[in-house]
C-alpha cells in the first residue's frame, strides 16, 4: 500500500532561483464522489494515472501507475477544465528531495515547494527560500486550483 506524507510551503521568489532545468507538467482530475481523487498527469515524455485517498493530517493513500502517453492525452480531455499547468523543479537540500512547482495559466504567480517525508514527524532542514506552510490549506491543493484558480483569489486567501 502506498502512503504519501507531504508538506507544502510557499516559496519566496525573491530568494529562490532554479538550480537546474524544469519539467513541463499538465495534469487534470476526473470527476468523482470525493472519496477518491483520480489524477492524470503528463510530465515531459511520461504519463501517469494516480489514485489518492482522503487526506488525514499530511498523509493519504496514494497509488501511481505509468500509462501510455496516448491514453493520458485521451483521459486529459475527460478531465475537469482548465488543466493545471506548471513547471516542476527539483532541489536537493540536506538529503531531502524538494519539488518546486511554478504554476502558469490561471494559476500564474503561484510557486509551491513540496517535500515528501517517511513519517509525519520527520525532521528536515528548512531552506532559506521557504515561506509560509500551507499543507492543510485546501486552496493550495492542485485539484482545487481547477475550480478556484490563483488568479481569482482575494488577498486574505
């Protein structure tokens, strides 16, 4: 059984600069009853189907499978629109792998760093470019950015 334990943070864009090339990501979500999230993702030349359970704290069940690109293209047409589009960068900091997503389109201007942990209480170094934690804030869930994109947010969100 797959378990995702993930924390999310805003990124201070005045400090953070990519240290390597980014990966183009397009992803969408199939309609469901809310008990299971079904994501379709294209990452450069790869495609994945991901099943995620409900989040409890910063943990949830996650199962990911590589699928043929032609299947991903067809499934993305069935997904809720607009798709989430971003460039993903990878940063390694003191033995931890950070994924920094720079969103564009309806979510242009939003930059989020994610770290996957082996336990909810695992310690990690805090990079100086890390901003406020948003792990439990549903506004920052990729699946919610489709319905309520960053460009529409009010200052208090």
